[in-house]
């Protein structure tokens, strides 16, 4: 195993004993990833974040089930976002119905993955989320586009510049800040400033919310995979 001090730290909120323990063991066998904490309820994970101790520092990625005792994963998303704003929140669930997908993305989920995904795909999603991307199962991504397309609300003018429009398009496509900067031939910090301006103009606070708003209101092109 890689040096744990350099590994991505992941917390898992999963109440299914067999699946949760198996996934935790599998992640801890991977190079560059460590999963030191597994909780069976959102309330327990939130309580751990509230403790000012080194062992409870926010993880870089939180894998979050939907149906849990007490607070559901979706209901808890805003609280996790508030308590750990730098943590990437990735839904990991068996549910793929439109309502849960829509609510999770609008509540600030960084990504949405299904439990049927392989450990390798889940690990790739963890790395993508930690790097600033938005990992979404391809099938779910298509359904998100269809869902928001059907809503078809009147398009608003947020006065995005052409460059800001390009940045937003790249975010929707799942690119990290580094990848977006390379694609546009600009520096990382310049790309980050553009993204912050986009958030301000769209009046959102997270990548997931920006993507949801962009697709829902037709601010980006809809491209087939």
C-alpha cells in the first residue's frame, strides 16, 4: 500500500454491513486511496466532522448512500456541504430513478455512481472527484440531460463571457480545473478565477449546482457521448 500520508482519504456512509465492509477492504487495498472511516448513518458522520480532532479531519471524498436510517443521504448533503466545503460528495447507491438523481445533484452532490459499478470504477470516481471533476455513471449522465431538457424553463441571460461559457461547458463535461486550463491554453489559477466568476454569476456555490443549473436552463450545448 502507498504511504497513507499521500493517499486520498475517503469516508464511507453505508448501512449495508456486507457491502460496506467489502468495499472498505477493497478500497484500502488500492494504491493511493485509504478509507479509515465507515459510518452506518449520516448523523454519525456529521458528528465526526464536528469533533475538532486530527482523526476527524474532513476527508477529501465522501461516498454517501441514499437510503439510510435517520437522515437520508440526499437530505444530509447540504449539511455535509456546510461542514466540509472542500470535501467531494459522491452519491453511491442502487437507486437510479429520476427524482433521486435530480434532488441529489441540486443538493450539491459532486457525483452520482451506482453500486453495480466495479471497485475500479468507484476508485476512478474517487480520484476524479478529488481532482475537482464530477464523476457520473454514463447512463445517469444521459438521463440527467434528458431530465433537465424536459423541464425546458425560459433561458436566462447571466452575461457569461465567451471564455466563461467555455469553462462552464468543460465543467458539464466532467473536466477538472487542470484539464479545463490545459484545454483552453490558460493557467490553472486563471481557470479557477473564471470558475469562481461563473459561480458568482449563476448564484451557485458548488460545481454540482453549477452543472445542474447550466443543463436545466440550456446554458450549454447537449452533446452525445
